[in-house]
């Protein structure tokens, strides 16, 4: 998918992912990594006797996601991915993945693990690792630091985690869920009549911690991509109460996000047939509660447990967090214990 023309890639990929329905997800996962610099017209003119300034941003294709990289801030501007039921199933394990620098990037333009060490900020995925259970390489690629931004620890494990889970759950209603995520730097302090954008920079690389994060979600069914349900959200990069479940609190229009990012997302999406995701979604853009999320992850841990110890770990975590067990989880535990006994006796 790499291309030397940024306009073609930005429009072709962002909107093309919605409309090119003949390409199956497995083929999408077979993409090879590659880069395409964002080019400017290098023709000389009287005002540029030695050539026009070069845009150093890069568009990078990975196994399961594509991003536009900002070499100045050492983080992505946007990251695009597609979720399907198939991509969310499999044995890929994040324990086999490691955060690392992408050696495709020019030297000195990437954040490092050292920048995050003891910074107080987590390494926040824009393309979530959990979205690529079907492919270990695709999951590994999400750990390149080109896909990472400094994220508030509570936000990462809390509200943002619930938002990522919401996007996965949409695959139960739609064939494909196209997600674009990225960082923002917006007004976050007002003193009298003055407004300020304040953020911390971390490490020797002086990597800025974004004030906000955005996510655009476009859900559609195979064969009818023109009938797409879309919503965009801007979330402050701070702890958000567990009591907050309504995504609509952070909803913004694509036009508003265009003014905030400088990118026109989904420029070819026909407005006459596009619906608001928060209207089309049967859950009305409501996130799982914190307790529901804890049970959700406990179910997954039990389902893929390889020993009784794995089951016990999931159970202890729930008890420590004072989450009540439901019948569905108890049934899953019993089922898994039976499977493990049979495996031992085989």
C-alpha cells in the first residue's frame, strides 16, 4: 500500500478501506511493512532557489495497521485499522510482543523505551494489540513505538480500554469496523481570559504527552459500505471516572475533528446514506461498566487458560477488585476445568 503520493494514500486508504469491500481481511493482514514519505513539490522557483522545504512525515504500512508518523513529536498523527470477528479470534499473545523502535524510521526520530522509563506515563497503543488475536505478527507490529503515545496510566487501563472493547464488540453487529486513532494537543487550561495548551514532555527524546486522544469509528456490512455508521470521539488524556459510560459525552463531528487535526477523514463517505453510529448501534454508544469489563476479561482469561493456576489468577483478580461473579463466568470456569481434566487424563 505504500505510495509516494500522500493525497492518494490518505484518501485512498482512509476512505478506500470503507469502500474497497472486495479485499478480504486476511489479505489485508498480508501487507508487508513499508514506508512512503509525504512528498512536496520539489520543483525550484524564484522563491526557493535551493528547493522547497521537505515534509518529513511518513506513512508506514504494517501487517495489520497503517499510520502517518510525525517525526517532530515522535508519535503517530493517525493510525488506521480494520476490525472483524476473524481478526479478534486466535492465539496471538501479547506476552510474546515487545515494545521497540521501528528501524525504518530515520535515526533520532523515534521515542525510545528509555523515554517512558519512570516517566509516570504508560505506552499507549493507538492500534490496540488486542485487535489482532488472529495474527501474531500483526500484534507484534502494534508494539513498535511509532504506534505509541504517552498516555495517562488510568486512562489507558480504564476509559480508553473500555472504548477499545466497545469497538471490538461492534463486530457482533457489523462485518467490518474501521478505526482511526491519534493524539491531539488542545486547550486544557484557562486562566482568566487566557487559554493555554499545556503538556509534559518525557525522556531525553522530549516526547510530548498529548492533552487528548481521538478515535473515529466507521462500521459497515460487506456489500453495503455506502450505508456506514460513523462517530468520532475526543477524549481527554486524564483519568476518567468509572461511572462515565456514555460515549456521546465526548462525541464530535468529523468536520470538527478536521479542524483539530488538519486531516479530512472519510472524504468520499456519502453523507446522504451515512448514519450516526450512536443511533445505529443497539447499545447507543454506551460502554461496558467497569464491572462488566472486569468480567469480560476474566472470561477471556478462563477461556484460554492452560492450567488451573491460570483460572485461579483470573478468580483472584476479580475478588481483589470486589467484582461479583455471574453465572456465565461460573459456567465457563466449570467448562474449562473439565477440559483441563480430560487433557490431563488423555
